[in-house]
C-alpha cells in the first residue's frame, strides 16, 4: 500500500467518519446488505 499524502489522509478520515455516521443509523436489514457486499468483495472475513 502506498503512503497517502496529508490531503488524501484527511479526505480518507472524513469519508470514514461519514460512513460510520451513516452505518450507525441503518436498520439491521441494511447493515446485512452492506455486510454481504463487503464480504463478496473480499473486505470482510467469514467470521
């Protein structure tokens, strides 16, 4: 993985915060859909 610039790191942190905020307000079925999508794309382990 390549090193991010300060600007890229800032943008990444902002996106993570926005995603965390959105996830906190999702219903279980929506979370399951996101989880499945991340699993299929290889971002989550089976556990």
